[in-house]
C-alpha cells in the first residue's frame, strides 16, 4: 500500500472567503490527486467549498474536482432523513474508495469551516475506513464561521476572566 495514495484528507476551507484558507489547506488541495466537494441534493450547483477551492487551483488542475451529493437540509427527524444521509455517505465513500483503488489519491474532501465541527467529513471518513480499512485519514483544520463572525464584529469568543 502506498501511504500517500491510500489517503483521505478532510480539508477545512474556511467560512467561504477564499482569503480565509490556511496555507496548509492550499498546499494539500494543490497536491491532491482527487478533490471532492459537497453539493446539495436539494440545489445541485457549485457550492461555497467548491468556489473556495477553485480560487486556489491553477486552471489545469481544476479537472480533479468532483462533486458529491449530500442532503444539506434535514427533512425533519425520522428514519427517512437518516436513511437519505446514510445513503449519501455510502455513495460518497464508494467514490473515495474507487479513486484510491484507481491510484487517484490522495483524495481531499473540501468542507466549509473545519472538518471536525459539524462536518459531513467525519461520516464520510468512517464510511471509507469501513470499506477500506487500509486507508489513512488526515484532517487539515479550517477557520470556522464562529471565528470569522467574532473577527468581523470585534467580539472576543472567550476571555480569561470568564468561568
């Protein structure tokens, strides 16, 4: 197994402003063999993650981007909504596994904000590892909307004298 090729990387691409992306995220996206970006099932179209990624890729590397559909809005609690999400994660995981098996890795999944904060990436990573246990998962943190909002309003998120 080629560790570099058998790799899934969750890449936080910030709150949607291409200037709020870490240098490491840009480097990883430029080096990835395949880049997945989420697309809403409800409104299929380029999303903020894709637009942010495109701002940092040379034109010749944009063909490596592939959209994966996810239900972005819960249609209400219940088994139908949970089943739709599970199906989407399974389909996206299969795309990742096929890319890794074809040698198109590493595969990067770009997500708005941070891959560890309310992100589809955690579910995708679990589904990929369940199908391909040899796969390695890495996470590149991103700037969250909370940090962006705090900066825009000049309101601190935490202060040393708060309990």
